[in-house]
C-alpha cells in the first residue's frame, strides 16, 4: 500500500530528470577537466557548467541533447587547429562561451560553432574572435541565434569566412547579434522562413548581409554600416525588408541595397543614408517601396534593365546627387506621392501636393551611366542647362517616368 502511495513521486522524479537532467561541472580543478570529457560523461538533457578558465580544445562533437553553459565567459581556444564545436543533435543550447582561434583552411569551412542537421537549437551570449567562419548552420531548422558578438580580423576575401552562415535552413531567428570584420556579416543560401532582426553588421569586407535563392524571409530593424557593400539580395522572392538602416556603404561598386532577380517583395520604413547608391535594382519586379528615406546618397535609386510593376510611394528623397538613374527609355514602374527635395514646383490650391509633375531622372545621370568620367561636371552650369532642356522635352529619359503627385512637405 505504501509503494503505491509513493509511486507518483518516483514517476515525477524520473520525468524531471529526463526532461531537465543533471548539472555537471567542468573546470581545471574539477574531476571533469575538459568540455569533451563532460560531453562524453553527460546523459541526454544534462547541463555542462563550464567554469571560468581557458580550455585548449577543438573538434568538440555535441551529439546528444544538452546545455553547455559558461560561467563568467570561459575561453575555448582552438589553437588554430580546426573547427571547435560541431553540433549534430537536436535540442542543444550553447550559452555564455568565449571562443577564439578557429583554424583556417582553403578546403574546409572551419567554424567556431557548426550546427548540422539539427532542430530546436539555441546559440546565445557567445563571443567569437579570431575566427574563420563564426556560426555555421547547415541543413538545420527551428533554431535561434541570439545576442552573440562576432569579431573577425579579415583582411582579404579569399582567406576569410562569414560571421553567421545559413545553408539549406528554415524557420530560424537571427536576432540582436553584432558582426564585424568578416567577409559577409550574415550569409543565407537556400534558406526559407528566416527572420533576421535587430542585428548590427558593420565594417565587413564584402556585404553586411548577403542572401541568394532564399524565399519568404524577413529582415527588420538591422543596421548595415560601412561595409564593402550593404546588403545583396539575389534570386529570391517574397522578401520583406522593414525599418533597416543602410549607411555609409561607400565605394566605386558599392551600394546600400542590391536587388537582383527579386520578385513580389516589400521594402518599407528603411533609411538609406550616405551610400554611393541607395538601392541598385536589376531584373526585379512587383516590389512595393513605401515610407523609405533616401538621404545624401550619390544615387538614391539606380534602376537597370528588366524591372516591371514596381511601385514607389510615400518615400522621402532628400539631397541626393541623383534621385533616380535609368538605363532605358521604357518605364513600367509607378512613382506617386513621394517627397523630393529637388522639386521646384508650386502648390496653388494648398492641398500639399505639387501642381506640376516631377521628373526624377536627370539627363546628366543618363550621361554618367554611359560615360562615368563625366561625373566631374556634377553641379556645373552646363549640366544644369542640359537637365532643364531634357525636363522640358524628354528625349533620352523615359517620358512617362514622373511623379504626378509630388508632396510639398517631407513625410514624417
């Protein structure tokens, strides 16, 4: 009778141990002195508590569900020997480690932390320095990369890797990370339903964010500043880009945002400030550009061939050298209800909308597209004269490319 009375307690105890596991301590003076040893001894669902210290380890395989938790940021030093952590199990958490000295290879993409064919993982509060690749997610899903700091020392593209890379992944959040001085800050390829939110990606060699062949993704609230180029989005569809900042991405071939073969997407509430080109658009269709600010760029928009059915409305174009550049006389895109700081029209009925349409494409931008050296004549009297003549009687620029409802005041 007593046995049946205590049976529920034993069942509960077994369930707690199964779900939450035990905690194993790892430290230089502990019985378990290395992380590898701790993983080998741990049972599924256990927590390995890594105490402060330096652990000279690499090629650490995490092949069972567990939590690896660092206290006071213990240092895991790979001594440039190769990959440091490889996660091959579902339900793994890595939290609070300082990982340095990933090996460099020209045949293998060594990473500080690699996640392979896993689900329900969490990588958070990790600091990575002296790395090749930082966090590399491969054929994994339903995970989160949160609040990590990744600082590389990349000098040349050919011998450097990316900060956070996703390859054939889906349903993953990449949030509140800082990524600097790597090749691409964040890179996605064949990865769908990804949320990239509130990250800061700066001073990277190539792109702050780069993704290809990835659909139904959202990036929101990120900052991409002072990279080789800001963001490149290629061969994807149904991408939503909200409230990001693209700033000071300067260079002869640089831009805030490159869109190539992008369809059925939305770009809303973003700030493009002090870039060589705010947005460079090629072969991209049916995109809504709404409530964006283009400020002090060389070109706010540079539209190349095969762009159809795009809509630009309620955007602010403020003090750009060129608002819009076009390389075709054909236009199938709509500009309506934007504010243009270069607009010199009038509003006699005081309804806040200019009575004269605005033509954002200058003849000089057409000339610079064909002969870049002529940029030295920017703001010369001669260029003002030919721009005025083209505005009166368009010959080289699309006749129907105009904003028929230019706003008289900046949109707040």
